[in-house]
């Protein structure tokens, strides 16, 4: 593997990171939590399954390191294993902010439903702000894998986007990871119909906007968008015009909800040209968030208490759905048990 030239701080194994724990795993790599010895704070490290595409990855990482937005996960540096004779065995990863409350998907599972309205509206506004920031960069970054497991939550349940640009890099890699059908379905649900139609399909801004429309439904309903999880069937049904069930959303439940429902319908329109830009989405999401903003502190307090009680009550097992596992004797392959039963 060629060593990429980059200006990002490099973290070399064992030099500065200790107390490693494995906290999750996805298609691109494993996520670990570790303590930075000198900074005295926790960081998250994403170790890539494969080193192909590392240079592309580092270019994007560098952009995000320099840029920075409150709703986009900060990349702190690059991680490299030390002193390997065989350079192809060097493992590369991204060192990122550690997000105390895991992902939005974790929250949905823990609550078994949606968060209170004020928090729901803050989350969807923050996601739109983060996406708009990525699209406004020069050159822009398309996310291409926007879904609940790629929205992370800090200790006050503020949302930050992660994994932006990784989908493109994984596709350009010669070793694209073959997902199991059930796992692939988690991503397929958020992909637009045009992605399944032609081999000449090129993703663009409207691809992310479509995913955002589906994500809006998922956040509001507090569950996964479709009640079946077979990727091939999903592809067919989405192309035929199927979308998440709108009759299950009652627009009279919260002020401004009908505006968000109108927005989601626009975002998931089959015609990419009809879909709005994120800057237009923010106009809607910010206005609705403003109607509920004053109740956010109470909502956050209630949910954090609920999560902490749940964690205490199952203290012998994992905190929420994220089971940390101390890393001893090298990096082992780890797959979190997934419970992706789609229920409506
Ligand atoms: P895929 O990458 O295949 O789309 P995924 O998004 O679930 O799947 P990862 O991005 O590897 O996979 O993340 C796995 C889990 O690790 C997340 O759902 C989240 O719980 C946790 N996680 C990821 N990044 C962080 C972070 N920076 N801080 C804390 N937890 C994280």
C-alpha cells in the first residue's frame, strides 16, 4: 500500500491511545473506543476492513478536518498500526470524535419508537444543516449513505453526520464488501428508484435528498421505513413507487408536522428534479423546530433519564444496544448482533 501524503495528525498504535473497546461494526470497518493518553478524552477509531481507497478517504478526511460544522462529525486524524514489516498489513483508520449516545438507530431501538416531538424536530433540523454544509463545500461532498446508523448523537442528543463519502470510496474500491441481504436492505431502503434502474446511473445532490425524505419518515415514526427486509424486493418495490406508509403518520399530532410530511413527500419524489435542495429543506425544518425549541431541554432530560435507567436495569449486559468489548491481543473481526426486523 502506498503511504498517503496528508496533513492530518497521525495517531500511531499504542503511542497515544489506550483502553481500546470494540463498540460496533459496519460495512466499511470496525468502530473502537479508546482513550487518548495526553488529551485525557475518549475518541472513536474506525478501522477500515480493507486499505483500498485509502488515499481518497484521506483526501475527504482532510477536508472535514479543516472545515468543521456542529452537525458533521469531526475527524481528528488518521490511525496507523506501527512497525509492520509487510506494508500491506498496516491497518489504517480514521480517528473521530467519540459520540456518547451512539447512533440514531441505537436510540430508535432503545426507545422502541420516536423521541418526543421537540427532540424529533431538532434532530431533523440538525441533519438538514449538516447535509447542507456537506453539499455547500467546495468541492461538495455527497453523503450517499444517509440513514439512522450514520447519524450520531452526543451527550445532549445533538445530531452529527458520519460516514460521508465512504459509500463512493467503497464502490471505487476493488474489494467492495458483499453485504448480507438483510444488512444491504438497511441501506437499500434509503436509496432512490433511479439507483436501481440503469447501469449509467450517477448519484448527485438529489440522491442524498431522497435519502433524507426516507430518514424524515423513519425519525418521525421511530422505526425502519419498510416492513420487509429483502434487498431485492425493496429495489423492485421502490422502483414501482412504494414509499413508507404515510397513513401511519397523524399530522395533527404536532404543530408543523404537516409541513414536514409535505417536505418528505417532495424529497422522495420519483423525479429527482422535483426534489428540493437542502437549503430549502432547512427553511421548513428550522421553522418547525422554532415552534418547539423551548421544550427541547425537557425532552432531552426525559430521554436521557429513560436511557440511563434502561442502562442501569441491564447493567450486567450491554449499555443500550452497544456492547463494548475490550480489545486484547490484536484486532479481531467483530460483528454486532443485528436485530433488523422491520416492523410497522
Ligand atoms: P455501515 O457502515 O455498513 O453503513 P453502520 O453505519 O451501522 O453500517 P458504522 O459506521 O461502522 O456502521 O458504525 C457502527 C456503530 O458504531 C454505529 O451504529 C454507532 O453505534 C457506533 N459508532 C460509530 N461511530 C461512532 C462514534 N464516532 N462515536 C461513538 N459511536 C460510534
